[in-house]
């Protein structure tokens, strides 16, 4: 009813001009004129202004089919897995974008990739070399300075050949920690321990990407590569001021190197049939060192993990007129992990379950998809995927198992009245096992300590049912309400495991069935129609309810690590005559709980507020200023632990450790120069 009322309020207002190429096919097209007042730098800026659209960069899972985001480029998914979708869009100059099509429910010839809404960025053909250089400086109130820079270029040669390259490097802070305080109260009545905390987290990273595309055998071949390196360093000093003065020191260093090489070949056979072949190989080397020195005792956790993934994939797509399209394909993947872990206390090795393991998964998947648009008001999009995988483990954990899953999906879109759309989705979802679950991890600077790895996991599964109602209001304005229910099985959460000496650790494990319910409200409201030219408010509010049975106590609780609520809100004001855009972004605070065999952790992060202004004196130059109000609330991060004397099901009063940090406000400056 709410959407019908809003529709009547906006009666007579067309949502946006629809191009002839997509008219009547559930696709709304936004040309450069829609974004002109904003004067965007790149495709990411443009996607952020799309009504009723929230960017989804995809999932970090093994394989290619299940890792898709919700943006296509020229009708195709980016062929990279490790190059983030938002970074790819950021490297695409706005001057290169011909239009962006927003596809709701489905359209013939478009792979919706399991999403109900997709944005398809259509690029201009031809043109000369384009590029940019950008330098930024982020200065914090405590005197720390972080620099970053990037250089990007793309162009064409020989008529049909194109190339692109990008370099970026920089540093950034962990904005959750700085100075803080810790108080630990003891169940036995011992005096409360009070400590002053000093932590400085710094991330330094750099990447190089490149791609070439050329005609080949009647089609087009694209080759791409990426190298990424990162070092994260977070030392901490806890100065205990009561009851007995002491100093505890902690260190955490993680180094990562990622590589990716890939190729994609696509060819059209006539006007209605397309072939796409793809091959991709990625590697990751990651070393972690977590150290603590408490009362002269030294604990050290060392981990080295080397992983790789090789993927081959083929898809055939065919359109049958303007209303029906089908596609079929297959994908194979070979994933490997070699993990070696060592945990010592005062140089004495401690037993750790699954400390050294070598895991391999060989997975194959076949799939068929189809889209049917029986009338202008209805779109039906369906898919069936079937996967099988062989998983083997050697080292401390020896096992082999084979898994098979069928994954159907059906999406129906209906336009009951003008500017109103109802979307229904029913899907069986099967998650991809995260190799990080197989490897032990640590956090020695709080009560968590060491978490064991577990290579013997089944993927989490769910039957998902969803209904969404979207109402286009006036030009560029929309509201969207989505309700989603997930019936879960083989939920992955934390559960206890025993080492050889009887020591108990937590580890990821399958804890049984559960449920997850979500209610999401998205809105995009430009105020031009109300007389406030250039003003835009956009946001999303999510409420989540989860339920599982705790493996330690047997009682019902929420799922570890999920946020009960999330929200974000942005306001922007375009002033085209002044060549200026200013606004403020709110990234809502959240909480999440973790339930370990002897602990309950409650983690809270405060709302992040970011006022900004961007001035573009010429089409080539841009100056951006941000004033991140990270410390608008006095406490940026609060982490509270209830530590029980043993497994939680045995009862007893817990010790309570409460750690909280503030973070200084700062000033961010960026200068950007475009070359066209």
C-alpha cells in the first residue's frame, strides 16, 4: 500500500528516459545527461547515483560462477576474480561510458548471475588514450600521515586492439584502534584490572594490473594479469595501572602476496549465438606472526599458508527472438592449500589441532539458464546448476570425501502498474568452503587466543525465498522493500575441539540447521522535483534475525559474526555552475557476537561520518576534501568478552574484559588529473 500511495504522489512523472534499444524489456537506461550535474570522475561514481541500486562487489569464494557481483561491463562479467569490482569501475573513466542499463528481474541475453537487479555499464567504442594520476594525503589528529597514489591508462592501437594498465600504492590506518582502555572484572572478587591501551594499525599495499584485448579467429581474446602485495602491522602496548602496575606488549604482522593470470575468448556465431571460454589462475602466499609478552612469558603464533586456484569455464548463449534466451555451460576448478602453523609458549611447542595440513579440492559444475519475457509485464528467469567436488586432506588431518549438490533458482518479475515492480525469488544456495576455515588463526592481544583450523567441513546450504517491491517515484527516485527468508543447513559457526593433551580450542564447524531472516529498505530521493535542485538522499536500512542451536549449551542463539542491523545514508548537493559537489556519508555502526566454547564476545563499532566536498575547476582537474569524523562518538570500538571458567554449559560466573578504543579525526586531501 505504501508504494501505491507514493506512486499516486508522483503520478505523471516518468522515471527516466528509456532508450529504444532496451524499451519494453525491463531495462532502464541512464545516459551521460543523467549524471551531468554530478560531473563524475569514473563509472564507480556513476553507479553510486543509480536509483534503487546498491553495489554488490561479489563474494570471495572459490570458483567463478558463484563469485559474481551485480555489475556487468558491456554485458559481460569482469574476467578477474581478485581485482575488486569497485576498483575496476574506478579505473573506467566517466568519459568512456556511453550509458548504464539497470536490469530488473531479467532480460533476454543477460546473465543475472543470481541477482534480481543488475547494472550493465556500456562503454563507448574507439577514442584515444585516456588516463589519470591521483595523489592523496590522510593526516590524523595524532600526527600520523598516510600517503597514496595511483596511475591508470587505457587506449587502443591498430583499430580493434585495446590495452589498459594501472599502478596503485599507499598506506592507510586501522580506524578501529588507537588509544583506549581495558577493564577486567573477576568473578572470584579479585581487584579489577585496569589498563591503558595504545595500538597503531597500519596497512601498506600496492598493486599492478594490466590487460590487452585483440581480435582473434572471428572473436575477441582478452588477457589480463594482476600482482598485489600487502603488509598489515598492528603493535599494541597495554600499560596496567591497577591493581599492580605492569606492561604487556603484543604484535601482529601479516604479509600477503596475490597473483592472477587469466584469459577470456568470446565469439558471436551469427546474431543470436555467442561462445565464451575462460581460463584463470590465482595464487596467494600469506605469512602471519602474532606475538604476546605477558609477565615475562612469550607466546608466539606463526602461520604460513600457500594457496592456488585454477579455473576453466565455457558458456554458450543463444537468443530466440526478443523474448527468450538460453545458455548452458560447464566450469572446472582445482584448489590447493598448504598450511603450516606453529604455536609456542616460552619457546616450547604447544599442541594445536590441524596445525599442518595440505588440502585439495577438485570441483566441477554444469549449468543451464534461461530467460522468458511472455509479456511486457512479466519476466521469468531460471537456472539449474549441479556441482560435484572431491576434497582430500593430508598432514595432521587425513580424509577424503565427495560432495554433490543441485542448485535450482527461479526469479519472477511482475509490473502490476506503471513504475511498480514486484520480484519473487526462490533458490537453493550452496556456499563455497572458505580455505581460511581450514587454517588455524590467532588474536593474542585479547581473550580469544588461538582458533584451530578444520578442513573437514561441509559447505553451508540454504533454501532462499525472497519478495521485493520497488516503486519508481519521480525522475531518478525510487524506494525498494525486500523481505528474505533462508532455511539453513550445515551452518558454519564455532565449536570446541580437543588437542592431543586435552586442551580445548574453538574451531569452525558445522553446527546443524538454522534460519536467517532479513528485511531491507533502500531509497533514492533526488529533490529536484520538490524545488531543491541538485540535492540527493540515498540509503539502505537492514534488519536481520538469525537462529541456531549452540553446540556447547544446546540453547538457541544468533549466528556468530552476523550483524543484527546495518544502515548507511548519504546526502549530496550538486552545484554545476560552481563546478562543486559536497555532501556527507553516514556508515552506520553495528554489533556482532561470537559464541565460543568458553566465551561470548560482543563487538561494537560506532557510526562513521564523512563530510566531503569535490571541486572540478576544469574537466581535467579534481580536488577532493574529506573530514572523517571517526571520533564523533567518544568510543569508536568496544569489544567485551565474557570468559567462563570452563565450557559455558557447565555454568559458573564469567570474568568480564571490556576493551574500548577511540580514534582521532583527520583530514583527507586528493588531487586528481585526467588525461584524455
